[in-house]
C-alpha cells in the first residue's frame, strides 16, 4: 500500500443546479476540497496483499472464526486496526456461515451479477479518509471514500454507506459498501458523528481517526472524541467514579443524529471531490484537476442498513442540491415526525401503537422485556426460544451474568413491576404473561417477536436506551444520567480497571456503544454494579436496575411512569432537554420525489416495523402524495441481526428461525440499479414470504434459493402491500 497527503481548499460543485452557489468560488473549474474537511489521507491497496473490501483477508479470512491479530495488542498499528475493524464490522452485519448463505447467496466471492466464483473477492483501489468539522475540533465526523480500480469514468456512480448502529466508518463495508464496490462505484462512508470515539477518563486517553489510542493532550483537536471533563472537573469525577469511560455517540453533547443527513450529503461531496481528484483531467497550465464530475453526471444511490438506512433517508429529505438520485435501504431507523392521520394495519387489525420514536419504544421495552421473556408464550410458533432460554436453565455460564441467573433477574423484575402496579398477576407466570401482552400491544406484533425478547434484552437494548437518552439530552458523561455510566466489570459485576490490550484495539473490535465494558448502575444498593445485577433502591431486589430504567422512561415521557404524575424540578428540566433533542431527529417524510426502496424484516425486534418502516412508508405517502416513489418490501422471517443467525457464535435458535435479510438489501439495490440504468419498473410494495431453514436449532440445514424467493415483479393479490395517503395495510 502507499500513502499520500492532499492539501486543497474548499469545494463548490458547479453543476447546472448549483451555478448560483459558485459565484463566490474564484476557481469554479478546478477541483477543490469541501469546506470543513481536514487534510485527507490517501492509501492505495493493490488487491492482493491488502484491499478495500476485506482488508487483505479475502472471503476465506472474513469467514474464519479466527480474527486477524496484532503484533503488539497494546500498541497496534493503524493497518492492523483497520484490518480488524473490517473483519469485525463485516461479521457484525452478516451471517458468515456457508450454511447461512455466505459464499453462495452473498459474500466477497459472489460477483455483482450473482455468479458464485472461486475467487477471494479482494478489490484493489484507493481509500481517502478525513475528518469533517465545524472548526471547533469537537465534531470531527469520520469520512471515507473508497474508489475501486474498476470505477468507470464514463459511467460515474456513488453508493453511500453511512454507519449502522453507533459504528465507525467501516460499519457498512459488508452491506452497501460491498455492493457498491462490486458495481465499480465509489463508496461514500461516514461514521455520522458516532464511531469508535472512545475516551478513557481515568487515563485521559482518546482515539485518533485511525483508531490509535493516545494521550488527550497529544491528540489535541485531532481527537475523534474527548469529553467535556478536563482538569479539576475530570479529577473530581475520577475520584468519585473511578475507571469510567465515555463514548462519542452518547456523550459528545452534539446530539449527532440531528446531523446524520448532513453528514451523508457531506460524504457525497467528499466522494465527488475524490473522483475528480483521481479521474478528472489535469489542467495543463496549472497542473490542477478539473471539476468534471458532479451531481449532473454521477449516479448516486443513498443506501445502508439500520441507523445507516435512517441516515440515508434523512439525507434524501434534506437534499436540496439534487445530489442523490435514489434511495435503497434496509431495516432503517426511520422516525416519522407525526402519526396524525397515519394508520398501520396488519391483516384486518389496526396496530394500536405505531410510529413511536426510538427513545420511546426502547425505554418502554427495557421496563417490561426481561419479564416478558420468561412467559411460556415467549417463543416462536415453532416452539424455538432463542436467547438465554434456548440455552437451558441451571448453572450454565451463558445463563448467568455476574454470577446471577438471568431467570432470577427476570423473575425479580416481574415482581418489582407487580409491586408498582405496572403488571398484573399474583404469580411470576401471570406477571410474565401480562408483560408480554404489554409488549405486543406496544408494537411487537409479529409472532417471532415473542421469541426474541430474551436475546435482545441480554445483548442489545440497554445500550440503545441509555445512549440515546444521553445523546438527545446532550448530557455530559459527568451527569451520569439516571445513575448510569460505562466501565469495565469483573466477574461479580463490580467496576474494574480498563484492560490496556482491550482498550488499545477498540477501534478494531468495538461498536461505539459499551464495547470494552458495560453499563453500570451507580445507584445500586451497596455500590455501583453492572446493570443486570443492579439492586434498585425502591425494591431492594436484583431486578436489572429497574429504578434507573424507569428514570430513563420518565425523561422521554415527562411523566412519572409509576404514579402518572408530571415531573417537576430537575427531572422535569432533564426531560425537557431529552424531548427537545428527540424533536431534532424526527424525519419529515418528504423524499422529494426520489425513487426509493425500503426493505425490512417482519420479525425485526430491535426496530419493529410498526414503529419504523411501516409507519414511515405510510407517512411518506401522506406527505408526498402522488409524488411519492417509495416502494416497501417486507420480508417474513427476517430480523435485524443476521450475525445472530450463525449456528456457531450466534444465538442458538436463530439459524432455524430466520433467513438473511442482507440478501434482500442486495436485491433491492439490484432493482434500483436496473431502474436507474435501464428504466426498469420497480416492483410494487409487497410481502415476500420466505421459508425458514428449520431443523435443529444450532444445526439448521443449509440455506437454498427456495428459502429466499425473489421480490416479485407482479406479486399475488394476497401479498400486495397497500399504501395510500397516511395508510399502510400489510397482509397477514
């Protein structure tokens, strides 16, 4: 690989749409860097020893259960961190087992036309990385552009790949990133103000853009993220709360989500600059690159999954310059600004609660979910029960956290809820049934949702609930919102010192939430504990820190969840902050007439369709009316975490229940590509009925094409999804 540094000025794209904006550009004919970007680093990969898509690992290396290592884990190199980040992020978003479809339905070796090859799928090309900032050194949004050597300068194209979840710039490399690279397009990545921005408060160390951990004083304004605590304030916090750390998404005090659309649009501008810098002609007189490529002659598809899908939707809504030609996203975090006049109907039944903001339904679920998970009805129609229940009961380590049985925590939660009159029932079984009924009434209506509450509670949901409330309220890490903080823990759930060999490689292994530690309930009776084993002061039980979770819920609603009384004093002031931040991130529903495709899994339990994709599709039709070109494809037996489908290393039971939703993102992108390039008609909105692999959980038979039927050009009547102004009707 080779590196070079590029020092240029500010960009104004002179397309016919932007002529007026170029009046202040002294050299509108020449390629100049977008305003606010620091000096990009360019690395060229040969496609043999290293590459854009797999970090030199190829299809075999990405599929291996043995991750790439480090010569010295305490002092990893930037190249080692990049390779590990690509490996981690690819596997976090895809089922990389052959039985699950890796290597046959998708994967580096599967060509753009779907042909399965014997190649490793390495892709040569150039990679540009830079920060975009507002001049303060506090935003430092990660930006990356990958341009494969197969880029066709006569048919320029860009695919966006903003990061899902809270991940860094490589977060979507295995999803829309892979699709774009295989099609010879430049891929525009951004961490959207999240990423692995880690601050070890005890040692006062932070990450650089390439992931290396250095002293905060050394990083200066080049820190990916540094908290607001410094000097005496930091020392005081460390004295009271030792060994804590902060993450950018939760603690930057920027509410990064409000700028997700801007970040994606900036990544497109960066990509256009990079394309011009590598493929435009050179002016003979000055030696400068001409500004040849712009919105008018470059096809741009906004894509990605989960938060990344929401980021691309937000960008399309905000695109006043015509930068984006089309949208194709999967399981997006789509939060409609209003559900007034909007209804969601499944079969013949209107969904009573739909279109709620993410912080609303996440703080709700965290209260009831563990109790609901132990209901006898918390299983799939086939009887499979993934999560800790699928691992059996008893002393198995996987059923315990910090030495306490998860079943015990859930049982205690049920009783605490009953004591507060939040569920009915005299027995644990009755209380669990009541909690599950509440979950179903609040939007988790798919039969498979019942089976996934255990694994989602265990593995995912607290990190979202805590982080987003903190982000929306723009709270400092020093605020310890609702008594929560982040720290490493020991086997008993007590706060422990950071492990240098772990924190030094967080860029390579982290997800931007609590990797490198866990959520701590500082207010636990007897002292700070890992949230699972936190003892609530109001119950004196190990009930998963219920008091802290009720506090998070109160901040979202402005009401005391237990009493129903309006908040007052400091809780009210904090709630006003959270609600204001939440309003900043809601989507307008106006995609500006752009052709768009949303794919989602009916069984998505993390971002349930009733609150996200279904609600947004109906809202979009209400807002845009006949101008709407949105097509909605819902996939049965598709859920949010394809990586959980792994028989080995996933969650037991997922392999038998679910198909890879990633396969349908690829199909959606293929359909949009054909629509843009060949004027092919996009199929109507529809339900795609897949066939689960079945068999023995943990040893499901290999997937085949019959398990994943295609999106139909003309769906049968019983599979048509009807979307009218403010209404969506989904077949049973």
